C-alpha cells in the first residue's frame, strides 16, 4: 500500500497505471485472508479494508472505455482514491503498532524500498509491487501448500460474496418472493438494490467511515429479515392446524431455523433474537398435565393468546422494517394452495 501510494503521488504516473497496480493485489490479499479466516486467536482487521478497496478499484477497470478516460485530472475520482488509500494505510499502521508486528519479515516494505521508489531511475514502484506479491504467494505456498487447506478457495472473500450480490439479482429476488409466497407487496426491489450496490462502491471512507457499504448490507439483511418474519407468521398459521401433541415439535423446529438464520447473518441485539425468545417462551410453557401430556382444555386459549401476541409483535416489527423499502408486509397472512395441510400429522 505504501509503494502504490507513490504511484498516486508522483505526477508522471497515470491514474490508470496506479489503479491497475493496486487492483493486482486483490487476488493476493484474498489468499492472505483465507489463511487467517476462522482462526480464533487471529484478527483479520484492516485486511478486510484492503480486500474491499482493491476489489472496488478492480471494479473501475471493468469498463474498458471508461477506464481509458480515468485521469488524475478527474479530481473527484482521484481525490477519493487517494484519500481512501491513505485512510487504509493509517488503519494498517495503527494495527501494526497495537499488535507489535515483526517488521523484519520477508515482505515488509522498508523505508529503503520507499526511497528507491522515489528515485525513478532506480526502480519502478509497480515492479516492486509485483515482487512483493510474489513473495507473499511464496510464503503462503510454503506454509499451506502441502496441507488440506486449499489456498485457491477464496471465492467467499470476493466482493460479490461479501456484498451478497447473488441474493439481490433479479432472478434470485423473483424466485425467493415467488417460491415462499410470503405475501409482501414489494416495490421495484431490483432497482433499489442496484442503486444501493452502486453506492457501496463509493470511495469516501475517510469521511463516511464506510457508511455506504454498511447501509447497503443492512438493507440486504432487512430484506431477508422481512421474508423470515413473514414466513414465521405463516408457520404459526400452519401450527394452528396441527395435532396438539406436535405443536411443541413444530415450534422447536422453527426455533432451530431462526437460530441458523441469526448465526448466518451474525445478528446481535436484533429483532430476530427477540422473536427467538418469544417463540421459546411459547414452546416451553405449553400447558401440560403432571404426566407430561397436553392439557387439551387449556391449550386452545393458550394458543390463541400466544399466536395473537406473536402476530402483534411481527406486525410492529414488519411495519418498521418496511419504512425504508416502501413495501407492505403487515396484511393478514393466509395459507394457500399446497400450504393447506391435508393430513394433520407430524411430517
């Protein structure tokens, strides 16, 4: 990052040259993250920033016609890249100081390297960047090349994966909303997500602290949560038709699904966790006799009370979640077509 900063600073290097050199680091940083991901004692930290930044820079090279027009004279673009580049370097330095990193490693860029780069007659910065990348690859191969760990499995760390790009594509949104019949009146979600996705490529990190990326991902999560809340509503309609001895089973199974959903999205202090607690209380307090059998006399009023309580909860949360998207997700739910149970028995 320090070396590529010189490409941005020196006027005789074009912005397209700098962007090309920076983007080449993306494959390398994804392999670095792959070696660290999942290690409990290791924080990936600012490497996430480097990964997204170099991915966004690569995004700029995707349109060949626009890429030819990239110039340092385009001050808005140039300053946004330069400021974000400096922002990431600062984060990396702060982490290095906190972690007390060993600076005499094989691919650490020394002040001598930087001095050489500043002297254009000595060495070209992008050559040093290429050499640095090769050294990092050699180190990864040395320590991980002969283990079960596959250093080529880095697709989960691409920008498309981190941005959950496949979820917001037209065919996926259409399939999810049609297949699950969640009965939500959606606006043009594809256009909305495309707008948010493009905004998430804004390089203004030093000023907004990645707010465009955060807002985009929060919106994707809200979309998924709206669907999950509506499916929960539908599930409890389905529970109403079940034999009393299976009610606890069906609620418990849905709680497990809710747990998996919240774990996948890494949700904390969230409406989904509130829903989990509400459902858990329902399942754990079903009226029973001393022998463990269901109290059929008390069960109808118990079901009615807790189902109404759940629907009130879902209605309030859905109403709030829909304000940004402008969708309607609080109308009464109905079981339709094959959703209507034919045999009232445990599947």
